[in-house]
C-alpha cells in the first residue's frame, strides 16, 4: 500500500526546471496508461481490477506496485500530488537528491489536511503550539476538537519572536508548532526561518507546520526555510477557480508521510479524483494568475491608502505595513489579499459590500475573480467580540481577495461603492 516511492520519483527530475515549467509539466505522466491523449485522464473509479489472483495477492503483500482502491491511491490524485511535490519541493542545488525529496498527500479539504496532521503527530497528553490568529475552522478544531482527544493546544503569537521563545521554553516537550503566514485577515507575517530555529533550539524533535494557503508555493516555500510540513487549502489559489474543496500536506520526512498515509487509509479524508483533476488543471496557471493578483492587489492597496474614506490598509507590500521588510525578504511578491478599515464602521462596510458590481460578496479567496467579505460578521463572526477586538479585527474591516480582472475596473468598482457611504 506504501506507494510513496512512485509519488516522490517525479520531482527530482522536474526540480531542474523553472517554476512555471514545473507547474505545466511536472506530474502529468504519473500513473497514466500509454495513450495518445495530450492531457491526463480522469480515473473516476472507486476500485481497480487485478489481472489475476496472483497479482492481487502481490499488490496486497506490497511485492508489486498497483492501485487497489481510491481511498488509498488513484492515478488522477497522484498526478496532482506529483505536481505539488515539484512546486513545494526544496531547491535541488541545496543538497543531494536524497535530501530534497518531498511527498505530498491530497485531502478532501484543507480542514481534513489540518486535522489529519494533528491525528498523525499527536496522542493524548501531548502539547502543541498554535498560532494566535488562524483560519476560523483551524482555530475551532484546535480549541474544540483536539482537546477531546487529550491534545493540549498552547496559543502563541508567532509574529512576535520573544513570545514564541517564551512559549517553547515553557512547553519544551510540545510536539508540533502550527502557524499561518501571512495571517487571515490582517496579513501579519511570521519570520519562518527564525521561528523554526527558535523552537528547534529547545526541542529538535518538534514538527513545524506552516499553512501556506495565502502565499502559495509560488510566493513562499516554507520547506526551504527548515519547515517540516506545509499545509494548503487547495480550495484557494492552487485550484484557483473556486470550483473545489480540497487540501494538501507536503512533507520532507518519510515517517510523517507514512503516519499521514495511515490516517488516509484508516480515517478516510481522501479527495475525489475529479476534484484533483481540476486542482491539477488550476496549478498549471498558478504563477501567471498569482502574478496578476499580486500586481492588482498592490495597485488597489495604494489606491485605498490615499482614499479619504479609508482609515487603514493592510497589505504586506505597502511600506506602511509593520513587517514590510520581512515580507520582502521572505516572499517573492506580497499576495492577492488586501484588507482595509473603513471610516464609519459596519454601516459603511455594508454600503460598500452592497454596491460593488465586479466583486462577488462571498467568503473564500484565491479565485481568478475578485471577492469581498466582512470578517467581523462573516468569517470571524464566531470569535468572541473581545477576542476579535484583541486580534485587531474591527467592525469596519473589509477583506478583499483580488482577482485577475483589469485593475482599473476593480478600482472604479471600489471607487463608486465607496462614494455610497
Ligand atoms: C480555507 C482555508 C483553510 C481551510 O480549508 P478548506 O479547504 O476550506 O477546508 C485553512 N487555512 C486557510 C488559510 C484557509 O484560507
């Protein structure tokens, strides 16, 4: 059942190509039958047949490679996994091939990936550190679900190195550190390399996991900074068109991959082949989509920054962002997410949301088209008002996921909506 050798093989070869070339070509031939088809096939099947009884027995005994049942592996899923290996994979020039090998597993959702990682790494009684500001459901999972299994979360603001140092010293046996950078929705940045060094100096065994959903492997590759596991909601930029719910974990450790595969097999957070096919299609255009999103986001952040009805703009690409220098060092570009506080609070935020034409009023992010939402009443509504205030998410805060439309159209849309308040 352990099919990771094939899963891994592809990226060693592809790492010699540039990022955009890997997006297009890596993984495309993995597990595919010989055919004249230019694009890879969708294997929408639950099970796979054996040529004879001997082959079936051999595959089960792991003497021969082969697919058995889609919960445990499927060629369409594997194509997308192999592509992701090549995208998150570490730079081949840094080390010998054995040390650059990474493995990806795809999941039915980002939350399935995060929860599976937790189940794979922790047991009752284990402590773990988690970022102070996380995606809503990740927060709920760590607060409400993980403790039911005896796992003990410790909240730490990883953007503040002194706080992280204090936390790991107070919990030197913590098994995992899980955080996001940039965070949702205020786009705060953690110095990944520094965070890894800080916690591993106290506990070399700790597994550091980064939710890389907002950045994507195009803008930031945490495995290159010493991180052990990268998590993605593939629902967002990786698939890019708002068509699927999916998740991924990428790791450079075989023992973690094997532990995750056990969860996949026996807990069942497996993705659908069709969703993985759409994901693979989306990943082909990742760099040109993200380039345009970032370019548009930068222009819109500057437009908002000088607008009289805007109190404050949150975008790591702005010189006014407190961690602009760190973002510049750590990320290729600054991402497609822009936040702003509007003067006049919720009433004005409502006016803007109800009067935009190009933006869709919807949660989620990372689509080719622009989305607008209000964290305090939507994605972060379940936070206690005090916790929300402490995190700095005000009632006048609006979150934009900038798409790849013409930038002047997006600006005009915001301009006319802002006039309404
Ligand atoms: C969407 C998201 C998730 C959860 O992913 P799903 O695919 O919705 O389960 C986790 N982290 C971040 C940063 C996200 O944006």
